[in-house]
């Protein structure tokens, strides 16, 4: 019961603090709104949704591969690809915060050698870079994966083609087998046909040739008879010729005796008589010569007849031989005739088979040519597949990460740590201090004193700045000693920036105290401001991830700007001139808030 | 007497609610001026206006014949001792005085001397190094006054200066305030304690619903507006109705409460009146064991002028 009463008392106490109640109610709303808008990736105001990562890219030479890569990357709405004409431009773009990530592509060696690239990233914005880097790497991995998939698909497609080709080749071989089977059956047919050749049939057929044989025999016999007759006639002629020759010899001998007588006469007779007898002698001499010639001719004719007779004899012998040979030839011819016929048939069949075989050969040749072409294509495809390295399939995109700035992660976190510490301490300390002074009446005394409000506030700000600077120095020293962070890149610039940031945060604390009366409300209102600032600063979730409306707000929020400024000095070693817009983003609102804090109490009293 | 503050027709309204209406006041150099009034009468608003904490919308207020509220030159001459503690609780007594002195441009030897004087004068010397939060209520009040006087102002506003103090410290503070007056400082006090106002103030202004209804010395106020004297008689036994009726027949207002009888007397011969009353009591068989005669004071003035018994009860209760 007591506990219940105490609990109820607590609720009543809270109820009496209306501002606290309001802040307590607003705190979760503001916090969840900040978280929701920052992390929810849903813009409750404009619904613009996910924002994009600015990615710079430099491609030394345009090839199919690089064009494909750019085309692939352009497909992703989460990145905005900006092309540059040199590697340095890519790096400069990151340094100028125009892009978050830079890709410098190396020329691919071959189609399947994969693409190597340097991935430059702004390591001065740790979380944002990690996320943008993660997004880019994820996208590159996706592209890589897709490329791998495409390569594998291409390989698989080639393998499909090979499979198809092999199937076709199997069909072709099947066709060969069919044709061989056909040839086999043809041979079987031939064998059957050969087996069908019957000798008895041949014999019967030889019988039919007997008449021809008999006739030839008769012809030979008749020829022999005629030769016998001719021999007889020749013998008669020979006798006659011999008779006549003998007559001529007698006659010649008479003439020779006559010629001898004449010659004797001539040799003894007067010249006149001798002259007259000389022609006769010559005539006789010629006649004797002619008779000798005739005798020789007759003798020759006799020889010829004898020769003819001998030849006829030989002819007869030959005819006998012919006759016998005719018999033998007849049988051989007959046998041959059949054999030739049979062979002719066989040859015809073989010719047919050869023709068929030729046709088959042509067909097979065509098929083999096709097969060869297919195999050549297959070889080309296998060649392309074999030229793909396993590495290029698994990782077609080789990414080498290159930080733009030479700084450690701690160096990058240090500005965030300083900014958060300065925000919380400056904001809370200022607001608590002012409320404390209000509650303790010191502010009232200050108002009553001749001290001007501006002097009072300036003094307070300087005191708080001094404290904030000590905090910043502590962080820097610890970061320097513990983590090797170089805190004095540009000491003067850093000092001025820390001064400005402290001033800005203190002015917020000052501003808040215009609306708070107690320390609890001051703390609550400080948290009400700082929690969304932290959530929207990009420290927890990169601003790139936020909806464009929230990102626009986030980029001008004091904590975001403060972190950016410290990072620019500490990590990027930027000059103050380049940071003037951010400086104004802190300075102008701070001055306005201080001006308001000076004027508002007077307005409130009216 | 030299006028150090003169107001004419000061008016202030928050929206349609009028807080101050044509306030005309005149405060003289070296006097203690008391501003009396019930809660919400406009006392704090008037003091804030005169201290330049609230802008003067209507009317006129002139200090020392030439300076208007809020002017830097006037701030060096004015002091305001708020009812609440107005110093840094985590600072030591000396640190507080040093800081607030610096706010008024006092520095070096002058500041040191001034601090030493105040520490001694307000009995804070022993606590000079002690943190303000560790001081007792009375010394806190002293430190509060010291912080307001560190620059030696001429015109000092004190808002309920003795609220919450024990009688000894209260009287000590009265003495200090009188000493200030004696040093020709002008004091402007708001208080709920009628005795305090009657004891300290040279003149008293009574403010009611934003209007100053009277502004006189306490004596004149009592004389003019104090009303009847009051006899308080304590009997040996509880008074009867018959006795009350017979006492009322004397023409005075009578109230009985057990053994106590309160009689308001408006006449001037209180001895005769008391003799008459005593004989009536005796005739009724009662014996008077104690007799107290109460003179009219500022409380009576306040009651008579405001007509708000409830209001004065509240004031008394708070006091």
C-alpha cells in the first residue's frame, strides 16, 4: 500500500511538471521519428525512398567488357555512376565529396580474363564509407556474380551445344550403323545368290552346246577332206610341172648345143656371117636364159607345191589338234560361259553393291564432313571454355580497395568522438548551467547588474568553450598517445574549428534554456535535440541511406556539419577557405540563436 | 526630504487582466518604505518594473530625479534583495561576493575592502570559505543581502527579507536594515509581517488589486484605519449565553470561545469600559483570571482597508 502511494506520488510529481511531461511525451515521439526517418528507409514526408551512392568511374579504354560493366552498374538505382576521364579526377571527386566511391578500371586482357579495378573510397567518413563501400562492393559482387553466371551460362550453353552435337553425332553413327547393317544384308543377299549358283544347271546347259560341238567337228572333218583333195590335186600338178620342166631342160639343152654351134661358126665364119649370126646367138642366149628361168620357176613351183603339201599336212595335223582342242575348248568354253555368266551376274551385283557403297560413302562422307565441322565448332567452343580460368569465373571482377586518405580508422572516428562529446557536454553543460543559474538567482542578479546581457552570455560562452576545448584536447591526446592519431595536422585550423563547433553547440544549449525552467527539462530538451542530431548525423546510419528529404536536413544539422569540419581538418587536411559553407552553416544559426536568446526574455516579459 | 523615487500612473496588464493601475508613489532618501498587500496585489510586478526586469508600458518611474528603470547608470545605484537565495550555492561566501562585485565593475582593493566590510557587518566572516549551500537559513539570507550590497547601492529593494528566519536572526536583520537606513540608504521593502513593517518602515503603501489605496506612516495609518481596541478576558469557567448577551448590551462587539471573551471597544475611555465589563462578569458569578488589552495595529489597518479577513489569515499563516 505504501509502495503504491509512493508510486502514485511519483506520477503526481511528474504531472505537476508540465514541461517535463510534454518533453517526456515528445522525447519518444521525436526519437522514434528521428530513428524512423533515418533508419526506416521510408520518407514519411515525401516518400522518395532509398537514396543513391555517388560513384565515380574511370575507364581507360572502352571495350565490350568495360561497356558491359558500366551498363551493368547503371542498372542499379542505388548508385549514381559518374564517368571521369582520369584516375586523378576520380580521386579528386571523392576528396571534394562529390562522390563517395571511385572505380578505376584496368583494361581487360582477354574476354575471359576478368576485369581488375581499383576501388577508391573516402576513408574519412568511416561508417558512411563502410556502408557505401558495402553497397558498391555488393553491387560489384552482384555484377561479378551475374558475370560469373553469364560465363557459366555461356559455358553451359556451349556444353548444351556440345551435347546436342554429340547427340547428332550419335545419330550420325546410328545412321552409319544402319547403313552397315544394310550393307550386311546386301552381302547376305549376295551370299545367298552365290549359294544359289547350281552346277547341274551348268551341265545341262553344256548339253545344249553339244550340237554346236558336233557341227564344228564335222566342219573340221570336211576341211580335212578338202585338204586331202587339195593334196591330191597338188600332187598331180607337181607331176605335170616336173614333166614340163624336163621337157624344157631337153629343149634348153638343144638350144645350148645350137648356141655352141653358132658360136663356133661365128668364131670361124666370116665377119658378115658372124655378124648375122651374132643376133641369133644373143637371141638364143636370151631364150636359154628365159628357159632356165622358167625351169627355175617350175622347179620353184614344184617346191612350192611340195611346200604347200607339207603345209596342208601340217594343217591337217593342226586340224586334228584343233579338233581335239575344239573338244576341250568347247567344254571349257561352255564351262567358262556359265562361269562368266555367273561371274557377270556376280559382278553386276558387286557393281550394284559398289554403287550402293559409293552412295553410302558419299553419304557417310557428307556426314563425316558435317561431323568434322561440328567437331571443329565444338573444338572452338571447348577452346573458349578451356581459356576461361577458374578464377575469372569465380571472380570476374577483381577489386582492390584503395583508401583516398592515409589515415587509420581511429583517426576517422576521432572527429566523431570529438563532435559527440562536444555536443553532449556543451549542450547539456550550457543548458544545465544556465538553468542552475536561473534557479539559483544568479541570472537575476546578472540582469539587475550593469553587466550587459551580451557580456554575460559572451562570458558564459567563453567559459563553456574553454571547457569544451579541454575535452577536445583530452580526446586528441588520448587518440594520439593510445592510437597514434596525428592531432596536429593543422593546429591553428583545428583550434579555430573546435572553437566554432563549441560556440555552435553552446548556442543551441543557450537557445534551449529560453524554453526550460528546470534542470530536468533542460536535460530532457537537450536530449530531445541531441538524440535526433546523433541519429541523423550519419554516425549511426550514413546519410546516403536516408531519404533525400531527411538527408537534406541531416547535411545541415550542426552535429553533421561539425563532424564534417573536424574530419576535413584532421583527416582530409582541408583548408578553411574550402570549408566556408560549412563554417557559415554553424556560425549563422549560432549567432541567430544567441540573438534570439538575448531578445526573447525581454519579449517574454512584455 | 529628497525624493529618490517617483512614480506616476504606472500601469501594467497581462492581456485583459490589469495587474497595476495608476501607481503613484514617492520614496524619500534615507527612508524605509514598506509595500504591503495580499498575494497577487501586484507587489512583485511593481518591484520588477522598478528594477527594469519588466518593461514599463504605461506611466513613469524616475530614480534620483533623472534615471529610468533599466538604465545602466541606475543599476549601479539600485539593489534588489530577492526573497529567494540568489547566489551560487556551490561557491564559497567570498567567491559569491567577489563574483557579484565584479559584475558591478568593482574590483581590486575596493572589492576586497567591500567584501571584508560586508563579511564583518553581516557576521559572515567566520563562513567566508564555506560553500553557500552549507550555510544555515539565516546566514544564507545574510549572504543574499551581502551579494546585493557588495557594490554599495543607494536604493535597496527587499522582497520579504525576513521570511523563514527565526526571531533572533529576524531582529538582527532588522537592526542591519535600520543601520542601512542610518547610513542614508533608501530601502523599499515588501513584507507580510505587519510588525516588521510597523517596526522598520517610515512609510507604508498598501496595494490592493493593483492600486495603491493608502500611503502613510504606520502611526497615521493605525490612527486613521486601525479601528477598535480589543479586550481579551480569560474567565475561571466557560462563559454562558446569558453573560454574552449582557456584555453585548454594553454596545460592544462580543465573541466567546469557552473561557475566552473577546470584546472590541471603539470608545476612548477603556478603563471605565473595562470596569463596567468586569462588574457584569462578576454579577454573573464568574471571575476574570487574566485581562489583555490589544491596541489596533497595522494588521487591523490591513483588515479594515482590505476587508479580507481570509486574506490576512493567509498572510499571517504564511508568516
